[in-house]
C-alpha cells in the first residue's frame, strides 16, 4: 500500500516539473537506459534522504509533533505547487541553481552519473522532495517501500519526457 501511494503521488507531482525538462534536454544526447538509470540513482539519493529523514521524525511517539510536521510538510508541498503556476520573469529564470546545473552538464563524466547529479541537485527542496518527506512522516515503518515507489514514480514520469525528447529529436533531424 505505501509503495503504490508513493508511486502515484511522486508520478503525479513530477508531471510538468523542472526535472522533466532536465530529462528532456538530456534525451537529445544520451541513451535512454543511461538517463533512466541516472534518474533512478538520483532519486534514490534525493528522495531516499527525504524519506529517511521524514521516517525518523515520524517515528517520534509525540502525536502533536507528528501532526504539526505533517501539516507543515503537506502545506509547503501545496505552496510549491501553487508557486509553480506563477509566471516567472526573465531575471528570475537565471538562478544560480540553474547555472550550477549547466556547469555540471558541461563536465566530461559518465552520462548516467551526470544525470544522477543533476537529479539530486534539482530535486533537493522540490515539491516531489517535500512529498517524499511527508510520506516518510506518514509511513515511518515502510521506508523501503516508499523509496522504491518514489524511484519508480520518478522513472515512470520522466520516461514520458525522455520519449518525447527522442521523438522530437527524430522529427527535427
């Protein structure tokens, strides 16, 4: 049950997210298996950390602390989702995080590791990261199932962007 909740929540949360744009950009130059493996590895580290941290907090016996942590986590998830609909100006789109990701993308390292690093950095503090934290709070005894569901949800969601990128590359080449 926690696996499926994690899978569907992360899958839905990831649709239209900036991570899909990263995967779309990687899809023009790299093999699909390398990209999806990089997504899985990056998700393991970023969402796995969030789930483990949330599970640790969720294992406290104080129900009041758990209640307020859950409310804070899910409200911040909703706020990030709403902020995503607000159009950005030119100045806001050139953030330091994006330029850092561009610098990493230009390094000569294995494409799978490159994708994984970009996923870890891109997901840290993201709405799907917060969703994973909330899942860890809610289901502290099911860490492994939550992590596996999160990885599968990210891979499934980002495979849509991957195949769209491959399709567009073939159409325009």
